[in-house]
């Protein structure tokens, strides 16, 4: 569930004037855009056993202190990766947060990843405006630059994405297709649910 709204972001002066959200494009148009390359896929990690905030207690590098993927999440991540390959969507770099459920999703779906702390949560449960700004400032450069090859895949989390776009990404495993402008701005083109990839084949 959303922890803050776009109205709150605006009231805090944290909305990005260079970001825009398109009306959800039809799924076939999103797939066609991705097949051309040059876009960003922001994928919220696959399904976990329970959905709860763990960023205060989590120790990065120790999966035993974090939420991890459920068996259904493992299958979900593999299914998403297989569908993206079957749809001939070119995948360039794959980056994930440092949380286990994110890099596990990336590894299961794409077989490779690089981790970055820019996709991590702010280490708080009740975010301040500084926390929201920190998450936004980490994500924005990643989704506003045009990939050099294929499409950039980001495997991250709900709150950093909402802090950046004003959109709460649900359910777990949902992907948003983003058109970067290469100059600090971007457009969220639409969403593809975790079970929609296979239906597009």
C-alpha cells in the first residue's frame, strides 16, 4: 500500500517537473516500444512470503534479516524473464538494489545483474522529506538516461519508485515501461503486470 502520495510529494516540493506520466498505453504498444530498445523497465521485485517494511532492521548482505522471495516469487521471476526473451525484447544492463529479493529476482529472470545502493530504501519506516528526496535522487538519474544498448532493466522496490514518479507500483512483480529523454527527464508510458508478459507471447 502507498506510503505517500503524489500530492504529498508536490506539497514537499519534491515532484519532478521533467517527469510525466502518460495514460497507460495498450500492452501491445508497450511491448513494441521495448522491442525497439532505448527504454527502461522498472520491475518491482517478485513476490515475497509477506509484504512488510524491513528497511530498518535489514542488514544488507544478510538475507536472513530481510524479506526474501517465496516459491511463487521464484517461479514468477523466471516466468517474466522467459517471456521477455521469447518476445525478442533486447535487454542491456540489469541493475538491482542491494536487497536480496531484488537481486534474486534479477538473477532468476535475466541471469545477471549489478547492484547499486541508489535503488535502496531510505533506512526509515516513517519517511521525512529528506528521505523521500534521497530515494528520488537515487532513482531519477537511472531512469532518465537512454540506454546505450537494448533496454535497461531496473529491479527495485515500491517506495523509491513512488518517491520518483508519484506512482505506487503494485502488485509485486509489476513492471513500468519508461521512456527516458536523456536530459534528466522521463515519461512513464504504462505498466505490465507480472502475469501479462506470458499473455503477450
